[in-house]
């Protein structure tokens, strides 16, 4: 279907998460992301960021309970 591709050139964008080319069309349900995973990862990153800001937790690794537990072992 080369002639079809020439008549209807596919527009594609780079996935904001992994930079993979994503066809910009109805078949790409998660555009601009390449997959649901990338979309969820990106949304998750934003959610974590907002969560941190909402709780005004300083980015202080010294008081990280997980890190403290690790040090006590
Ligand atoms: Zn991706």
C-alpha cells in the first residue's frame, strides 16, 4: 500500500516519555504517548509531583524512613 501512504502521509510525533515515534491518528489511542504504559507513567510522575507539593514535604533524603531502615540493617 505504498501509493496509499503517499496519498495519505502519516503524521507522527515522538512519545514524550520514551521518544518512540507515534502515529498521530485514531489508531493511536494513547497519543501523544506510544502506549498506555507511557501515558500512565507520565501521569504518575505528575501525580507524584503534585502530591509532594501538596504535602510540602522537603526533598530531604536523610529523613526517608525507607533509607533509615536500610541503614539500621
Ligand atoms: Zn513511549
